[in-house]
C-alpha cells in the first residue's frame, strides 16, 4: 500500500495535512513543531507513544508539539493509518483572530501537566473533520476567508470542551500570555509520564540546555531527581492509601507496574508489595 500525504496551506503555512500511510513509516514524519490536532480516520489500535496513545479510529490527539506526534506516527506497529491533522501555527492563529483572544478563552492559572492528550472525538469534532476531508477534493474553491473560518471553528470547539480537560488546557495555552518559571513547570510535570525531550520542550529549551539548567537549579540530573520524587510519592501512597500498586504506579507517572516495582526496589531495597506488608505489621 502506497503512502499519500496531502496538505492545504493558509498564509503559506500548513493548516491541514492528510496522511494515509502504511506503518511503520520508512522515516519520521516531518510535522511542523507547532501544536497540532490529529483525528484518526483509520487505524488498527497500534501503539503510538510510550504513554499509551493508540491509533484508534474516531479518536483525537492534541499535542503541544507536532514533532512529538510525527515521531509517534512513524515508528510503531505494522498496519495502516489515515489521519487528518490541523496545525496551530501561532502567527496564523493571531492573524485569523485579528490579534485578539477568541471567545470562551481563559488564561491559564497553572502550567500544563501534559503536552499531549487523546480522547474519543465528539460528534461535532467528527463532523468537523469529515467536512475538512471534503476540502481536499475541492482545493480550487478554497480561499483565505474560508480556511480562516475553518480554523476558528475548531479552536472554538476545543475551547468549549470541559474546562478541566487536557484538550481545553492545551487549547487555552495557544493564546496564553502567561509565562511560568522553570521550577513551576517541573513541579507541575513531576508525576506525568514525560520523557526528557518532551519535558525540555515544555520549558522551551533544547535537551542540552534543559539538562544544564536543571543541574544548576536542583544540583542533580533530571532523570535521577524525577525518579526519586516519583518513588517517594509512591512510598507515601503505599503507606497512607488503600490504592492498588498498579493505581499507585500510574499516579506516580510510571507506564507499567513492573517498571515501577524495579525502580522502587532499586532505590529502597524492597519491593512495593513487601514494603506495604511491612508497614501493616506483616
């Protein structure tokens, strides 16, 4: 099965991309670094990221960084993937909204905890992407006014999702004027399943700059410091909560219980189960 990649531009920058490709793709998809919103038209539940995102038909993925999505779509399980992506270039967004804040927008009170979120598409969002798919067959009829309206439409739909949802928070961040300190971002993200590349991107640093800054502030490497904080939280939860070890594992930002158990035993010299039993007097 051959690959098909099609794009629609607005103000000479990608607005919509439609990827139809066999997996694994022969190279990483070169998506723009800006935030993007992907709708899975066809997928076989292939794993897309280490955080549990899958190519499931009818779901959407909103990410702060297109590179994260591009990397995820490129190198996982075999099969076929069809996805339409909306690109949120900040300069394009400002121009489309006449350099004003869109309706329903609220400033962020806290740093984002997640740089990527996936959920089932609502009926309105599914209908939106069906309409966008038709645009690819009528490119000659498109103009800046039509495309600007389509971009506004999806932004307003996202801003009307539940305010506590990750989709809403990421959408609000596209128009945020607030800057958070390095320490605030690290504190908010400690217990999320983020790798260092993604965490560095959230602080607007290259990986090398992120590591240097982290070492200077915390006098420790990012990997060691974050690991210790996650496991210390896990230890407290094992003592003071009735949650299962699997629940505690995910709450501390580990992707699976076995990885959590290995790290816990490596740091504390005892398995999570035996530690809990010891605290209960067994």
